C-alpha cells in the first residue's frame, strides 16, 4: 500500500473532548474518525486491524466446531416481548424506531432472543443437538455515558456465540472448550500475559459467570487476585461467602484496574423456555434446550490493545493484528526504486510512505501509526547494501541486508 494513494492523513491533534489516550492516537493516526460521542467510523487502517482480530477469533471458534451466521440488526419485538426484554423498564438501553407502515422495531443490543427463536426452525430432535452458532454483528446500546473512545460506545462490533445443548453435562463440556479457546485468542492478540478469567456475578443463570479482564490503568472495573493469579474475582463478587467457597481471604488479595474483553454465561433455559425451544429426546419426551452465550467486544478489544501498548510517541501494534507489518521509508532516488519493488512484491505487508514529505515527518508518522517495524532505505545505507530496521516495540535499530529485506 502506498501512503500517497490513501485519502487518510495523520492529524497533529485529536478532538478536544477526547480524553482517552488510545482514542487520541487512533484518531490522529487515521485508524478511526469520530462522528460524535460514542460513535466512530473505522478507516482503512482501523478496518484492517478489526479484520485481523476477527480472523483470530474465527479460527479459534471454528476449531471447536462453531458455525458462523449473520443475524439482522433490526429486531422484531415479538421474541423480546416473550422474555419481557423489549420493555424499556426492564432493558433501558434500547434504540427503537417506528415503521412508516406502523409498528415499532428495535436495534439489537444483543441477540439471545432472535437466535433462540431462529433455532426453533432447525432444532426438533436430540439428533439436531448440539448447535454452536456465532456472528460478528454491530450492537446498539443507548449508554448513558459513552466514554474512553472505542472502549465504551453506543454502536460497536461484537462477536457473540450461542450454544444449544441437550443437557447441562454436554453444555459444561463445551463451556470449558470456549474457556480454552478464549485463552488462545487473547494469547494470539498479544494480551495473554495480562488477561485473566475472573469470577463474576452469575445473576439468575448460575452462581458464577466468567469474564475475561485485561489489566489496564484506565479500566472501568476492579479485579482482585491472589499471588499467583490462580484466583481472580470481580469486585462485585468480593463477598465473604464467595471468598470462603474459593478458600481465600480478602487480605491475601491484591487489586488492579481492568477492562472487560470477554464474557461467558450459562443461560440454562432463560430464553429457550419462554420461546419454546424444545427437542424430543431418545425416549420420545419433549425437553427444553440448555443454552449458553459467549461474547467478545471486537472493537473494544482493539481499543484495549491500543491503550495497553501505546507509548509517548504513538501506537504499538502486536504483529498478529497490525494493519501492515512494515512502515517503509526511502530517502534518495536509488532507495525509492528499491522501495517500490519491495512494496509491489509485498502489498499486504508493507505500508510505503512515498509522500512528498520530509524524512522527519515520515519518522514521526511511523511512530504514531505504530506498525511493528520501520524500514529506512537511503542512499547512505545502500553504500553497505543494507537498510535500517527499527523494532517499534523495543526501539532497537538493526542494519539488515537488502536481500534479507
């Protein structure tokens, strides 16, 4: 990709009302554009990061037998009315709209009801189970206060997975597979060493649900953990009875701010019962399908990674999700000829800064955009048939031969 061909330009300043460092850098570096509080457009670089995150999630979920679907964002009220969740008194984050022909629709804040209703068409017998269906879908939530850039927005991209099992035992087997898949996902996203599965409130579904929390100074949540982090709890379950059950004492725990990057719930028959999702078992008896749900906020994860690894110069992307692997700069006519050849052979890996700009400006933009490596080829480096390769994460510069480049 040649930078001169892109309509996006780096900015020297972010919007004055944007306080989150990650959001400031994402806007200035041309990854996102702010429409208004809680609403962001994803630009070419940002969209490539999103797609890389989705690819990692998709691969790990497919590995455990999940199938991808795409449900509608506009919602028929009927399934939601059966669970009493279309009522604004029960769920106060709805965006709703009137049809010109009369009637009301909602913009989905989540998709338990519609996917449960959909499965009534395809699940009839025990032979039809289990089913594991997921999607990448835009969600809409009328948050009272959208803040922290893309960490909390009113429109966001989520991966939501739903499991449909014949009983609790088979559900638990899959639930643990998802736990392990999530750990692999966060490892591949570069968050493995700072993201922990935490005990959270299970509400009416189960004694506990589980969240995946990334330690982050600006995180909205507080987590507590023992010395080896084998037990991690959300603040909401830091209760005497919970501590007794887990065999830990409050004074033994340390705390840290964290940002939620995923969650998993045992739903039991919370949605399948009111929506009459049933199957016939081996003995010919009708039973209610046992459900679970598993979420990852894709755009939120992008914001967490940006916030976690940014430094005073700009963004620092992990290799697995960076929009490109190399920021290429050429100084001098001979260097430009070689750079064009490198970019043409590696268009998906190389972002070539071929703009008519001073080297200093290009160096600053390379730091701001935060690709894993910056390669500088100049007439001077060509005297030794080499280029300078800067590792963005470590700041270390190494001479590398043009052949290796």
